[in-house]
C-alpha cells in the first residue's frame, strides 16, 4: 500500500456539514441567507447536491496500485490538487477579509482561487496575497472603456486565467434576499443590524477590517455613495447580457487562457467552441438563477459524453460538490477540473483565518481516501471507475 501524505486539520470539522453548522452560528442570518440561498423555490440548489448521489463508482481491488498523484495540468500550470475556489460576490460581508484568507490558502496549496468582480478585495491586493496565482471572474461591464481598464489591470498583475460569467442576464429571483433586504441594492435594516449584534466575532472582525465594499470597482465609483446609489451604480455599470460579439471582443484583447462560466447546454457549448475559448465551467451559478434548470452534474454528463466538445476545450464544473467523493464523481463523469463555492465560505465562517487551509486540506484528505479505496493512482483513471 502507498504511503499516505499527512493531512493535518481540525478534527472537529471533518466534513462540509460540520463547517456549515459552525458557520451558521457565527455569520449573521441575513449574510448566511445570502450565501446559502438559491432562487425561487430552491429546487435546482437541491438538485445540484442530490444528483451526485446517482453517480456510482467501482473499485478494482485486484490491480496493483502506485502512489496517488492528485495533481492536474491546466492551462500550462500543474495544480497540486484537482479543485479550485469559485468566485463569490460580497465575500467580506459574509466573513470579514474572506477573499484574502481564501486567496492566501489557495496559493499556499497551489490551487486556483477565483476573485469575483464584485468581491470585497481588489485585483491588485489579491494578486499580491496569492503571489499572482489568482484567477479573475469578469461581470461584463456595459462600457468598453471600463472593460478595457479592468483587462489592463489584470494584465498588469499577470492574472493567469480570465473567467467571463455568462449566466446572469438578469438577477436571480431570490426570496431569502428579498426578505432580508439584501438584494441589489443591498440594504441594512433594523432586523439585519440586530442579527449582526448576535454574532459578536463577526461584528468585531467587521470593525477591524472595515465595512466591506466592492474594492475592485472603487476607482470607477464616486466617493461616498450610499447603499441605494451603490445599487444603481452596479445596475448601470454591468450588463449581464453577454453575447458572442462581446466575448469575441474579449477574445481579441485577452491573449491568455479565457474561460466561460455558466455554460450548461449544447447550444452554448457550440458557441464557446466557435469563439475559440480555452475552457468552460459548466455551472448554474450554484442554483441561483434558473430554478427549472438541470443540475450541474447532469449538464456535465451530457457535455462530456460528446468527443467533439472534450477534444476542443477544457470542460470544468461547479455546483453541489460537497466532498472528496463528489469530486471523484465529477472526474469520473469526465470533468477536467472542479470548483466549489459555498463550502469554502463555510470554512472561513467557521474557522476564520484557519478556514481556507482547513477546507482545502479536508478536501484533499477526502479525495485521497476515495482514490485509495477505488484503487486509482491519478485523476484521469477515475473515468474508468464510473458505473455506467
Ligand atoms: C453567495 C454567492 C455569491 C456568488 N457570487 C458570484 C459571483 O460574483 N460571480 C460568479 O461568477 N459566481 C458567483 N456565484 C456562483 C459561484 O461562483 C459558483 O458557481 C457556485 O457557488 C457553485 O456552487 P456551490 O456553491 O454549490 O459550490 C456565487 C455563489 C454564491 C453562493
């Protein structure tokens, strides 16, 4: 049997469910609801997680295994583990300084952290703490001038991968956010302030790190906008409607790896291939946009079963992955790389500065264990273990 690497993490939180429970007790309800929620009746949120249960894997006990290698080559870089951190907006609202905590931990473990355009740390700061390794997710700006400025800033920090989000032609209808007042524009009402007072660690840390803001967008905003003006700024500045022409313009400017996030159908996959992008992230925005859509893992299954797609670009996915076993399942279905959103925020909410490191180590340990059990030596072999 191969020697197991030492995965050291806080043994009180061996699973995403443990981290989520702890995070819920430390994050004010309005912010936790923002993190947790899906759209409409939250059916696709449910499907994202539960459809993984139908993916079954088999071992091959009598083959002789070698040492396990979890690394993956992607866009010219060898990542030490086959998963990354999805872009999440307003991260610092859910847990103070979350983007920096996660970007640092990802850099230490050599996995990708993706900064959202609407997260609470700037492109430059995240490039610094991640030693230039962080990816960036672009909400498409309405004006070309702003798009070009952001792309120039990304070039200046040598951002390795640009991810363009395509699945927000309008904001998702999210009842939890409407009720808590945390919609666009975000509002702070009496109930939210009261909820914050019941979460003292969050409150103290928010005071330490300052009220979160859209740090990357600061240069384009007038000073002293109140919250409703901020919402108006966001609506005016970004258009979710990303068409082929807009992506083509970015493809012409951006010479590095370009990825489209939110591809879930054959039609969009064919368009992505036509546009010459380097990869797609099969995603439904964590079940936050279309409640009648299929789960990410089901979309992935359809798209990776077509060799015309798999041979042309990298097909990655996110949505509903909650364990090393789920990671193994997604690779078995044919994914080239996988991302997770909420689990990392649970980790930081539960364990603050230790949360990034803990969650990454926990997933590595879980994936290692299932790979050992399935008797595979590397990520590619997982495809042979799918029970069809
Ligand atoms: C609170 C929250 C905020 C998000 N903000 C963004 C965002 O700013 N940009 C983006 O591309 N995706 C965003 N997403 C979607 C995630 O990148 C990712 O697709 C999703 O969380 C994956 O599902 P999972 O949470 O089940 O892993 C957000 C998701 C959540 C839960």
